[in-house]
């Protein structure tokens, strides 16, 4: 997609939660196109993370670089 530069999916219990929120505020300030979502949970590489990664790959498969 040409209209999205980055996808942020953040767990509310993640140790980087506050940092990611500040980063999102910066993206908004500079009008950088992005998708943002918050979910329950922390920073884990489990089945949910893999499913999310596969969804991103499918979503952006036609993105031009």
C-alpha cells in the first residue's frame, strides 16, 4: 500500500508501551501515514505474534518499494 508507511501493534503490558505511544504521537505530528492498534498483552513471540506477522505480509504483499 502506498498510503501506509508503518504498522504498529502494541500490547498494553509491553515494556515498550509508553515508548511506542510517544512514537505514535511523533508520527501523527509529522503526518506520517501509519496504522496503529493496541491489544491486551505484552511482548511475546507466540502464535498471536506469528499470526499478526502473516497478516501484515498478506496485507502488504503488493506494496511497491
